[in-house]
């Protein structure tokens, strides 16, 4: 008589959470405002406003946008705000910073809006391997979001997970 092989992982209540499943496909774009500065150094308000008014903002439809200035210039805060007034009708998300800052902000929103009701008192394994660029901060924020509801949290794969948290009785 041959013993039957039982897949205990498939039969368990373990929920695998893969952040890659939530990865939005929207283009990520960085806008360097130095091109709108006089000699890439000085913000002349009248010229700056004219450049923004004449810019084709439709090209950022459904984009995630990071605003930055790579020139060694002093940029007043209102400059980024003014650009935002043009971008908001087209883009999905706007941040001031790098593409990494943008990715962190995108995932912060995704995780913040995550409905955790299906994870109440369940063991969860957060999948560690990803083919898409998931920021480390997203994993940290996910643990913050899941810890209050999950019975346990692990990281990795079912065959080789690292225990992170177990609710005490």
C-alpha cells in the first residue's frame, strides 16, 4: 500500500498575499522642471507660467508623475503646486521627488485602501519574490496593515517562509 501524498499547504487556511497582483500598469514619468527655468537656474515667474500654459499636459494621461529639478536651483514651493494644477486633470498620482518616491506613494495608497476583512484571524504569507519593482517600504506598510487582523504573518514562499508575527492567545 502506497501512502498518499497530501499537499498540506493547499489544504491549509494559509493566504498568500502577492503585492505584484496589485502592481498598477500605469506609466511612471519624471518631469524635470529645469527645462522651464532661465538658463536652467532661475525661475522667472512670467516665463515659467507661460511655459506651463503652453505645455501639452495630455501626454500624462493616466501616468504616475514625479516632479523634480535636477538643476542646482532654488525652486519655490508654489512652482510644484502650479504644475500640479495642470497635471491633476490628466495624471493618476503626483509627487515631488524621485521615481522611487513615486513608487512608494503609489503603493502606500494601494495598501491604505486595501480591504482587510478577508484576512481576519487568518495566517498570511507575504510572497517575497517579484518580477516587478515592488519597493521595500510597501512590504513594511503591508505588515502594518495586516498585523491588527491576521493570526500570523510570514514572508517568503510556503516551502521556506520566515515567521514575522503570531498573534498571542
